[in-house]
């Protein structure tokens, strides 16, 4: 296999730590906010205008950002150019599931440029998932080489994943144990690869780009505190953002809210316990009662919304009750600003928007319950692609200049500073 095209490294005489940190700060701000004016970047960073101008000039020469004339009219004083993330900087994203492997291309700014869902006839093994992803990426290689600079691959896996080494310790729904998927995919593609738990990556993506974007994001803002819960064919997963940082735990396994105890004498769970949230709040049961064979969230929501079945209505109410128990416990423990529900959990919330909030207010402690607001995930089907890509963007954002200067065949938007 031909290795990915490489690009010239950064010029000799790498930037001093303060300049590297400032380049990282500006690139991260533009990536996370999409578009910011020079004046906004000056306010956010606390740097002077001259320094910000010099740093933006370097980022522009590296092909990482571009500038345009400010939008709108009637501005007072000298207009401040707007700084945009370059769409030619991108990361690859991979999300293996029980019935498919999805591969995406996400550009700087969290924009999904391409997404391919490869359905499988059976649950894929780790090797099969890697082979599928590598084959799809190989098919994209000519486009990637011609139009993008790839920072790496991020892999979002439904299971216990050690983010430090990219080894899936246990993905029960996939049947994977001790699979070094990050190394396997890196060897198969030639790109650096990292892997992490899908729900944790979803939590980070929703905090930065989605429903939690107003919760403590940005320089000078109070750090965000958010609970993310996702429900799908692979059960219920969760991620916790505490003071703006993902709560990882000793080995990166924190946030397994799907195994919160919610019912005495409940159903046995594959984890070995009984009464776990994901055994009592189940997409499979809803699909069965709705007469659906597919796990598509939109189809399930339509079926539930149009159903006149008393049995299905009772099941929705039952699942909302147990979901409320789990959220009550989480609110009392973590004191979040926001709770973001994704997948079929978002569907349950949409069917009875005030139900879960009322449960929190009546059952959780007064202080935390009054602060926590429940939202439906905003990123939809792009969530896992954006979250996985953020994993691959992280090393680049720490040292943007390390990516090097763009090769001549990589298009760079024209600067329009006016």
C-alpha cells in the first residue's frame, strides 16, 4: 500500500513555547467557533492586536486559516477581517456498530464533508471493521491527497476503550476484547489513529459544537458541566464533562451511565449486574412494540408519535420513569448545567418534553435539580463523526505549525482582508 502523501515539515527554528501556545489557542478558537473576527480573537485571547495579526499571518501562510472581509454593513470604525478555518485541513472518523461501520471526513470547524455507512450482514469483528474502514479510506485516497491535509483518524467505539493506547478492553455488544484497533487501523492506512469510547466523544462534540455550545465554551467563560447520554442498538452510553473537561477516570472508562442501577430485581445485564439502565430503557423493546425491524431513530420517532397502542404508550412511560431515576442520580452526583440526550433517548424526551424535567425537580436535590436543563442532542447523525474527528484533531490543535506548510496541490482559499 502506498503511504499517505506527506507534506513539508515546519521550517527549521520551531516556534518558542509561548508562540506555539498562542498559535494553538487561536487555531482552537477558530476551529470551535467556525468564524471569528480579528477583534473577537483579540478579546478572547487577551493578546494585543499586533500579536494577533502576526499570529493570524503565520496561520494563513501555513494554510490553516483564511480571512475575508467582514459581513454586514453599517459597522462603526475600521472593519475587522473575519478568520475562518481552512476546509482543506481535515480528519477521518470511524464508528463501528453492531450492524455497520461508518467512515467520515470532517474538516476543521467540525464540518462533515463526507460520510459513508457500510452495512454489515453480521456484527463485525475488530479485524473486519478495520478492513472495511481501510478499504473505504483507500477508495478516498486520491481525493484526500489532492484536496486535503489529513491530521489523522479518530475511532469512536461503543465499549471500554483505553484512550492512551487505543485498545478496546471490552465492547460487549460487538464482542471485542483487548483489541488494539488504533494500531491496527494505523498500520492498515498509514495515518496516525486514536480510539476512544463513543459516548465520551459524543459528550465532547455536543459541548463544543452542539446543544452544550453555550455551556461554558470559550475563553473567559465559566467551564461547562454537562452529562451526555446516548441510546441505540449498542445500549446506553454516557459521557461526563466536569469543569470543561471530559471526566476520564483512572483508565478512561468513566461515564458508563448505562450501567447505573435503576431497578431492584430488574433484568440481568451482560455486565453481570441486574437492573442496569440499559436493560430497563431499551431501543429493542420499543422497536418490537412499534413493529419495526430497523434501529433508525427517525423511523422510531415517527412510529411512536403516530401510535395509538396503549401497550406502547405504557412502555414509553415506563422507560421515561427509569431514565428519570438515572438522571436524578447523575444530577445529584455531578451537578451539571445541562443534560444532553441522544439517539432513542432523545426521542423519548421529545415525546414528553416536560416529563423528565418534572421528575428531576420533584426527586433530585433542589439546588442541582434547578440548575440542570435537559436538551436533545443537536448534532444528529453527524455526532459520532464530529466526535471521533475531534480525537484526531487534538494533537494538531496542540501544535498547528507541526502540520507543516501546504503542498502546492492543496487549494487554499484566497485571503480577502479588504
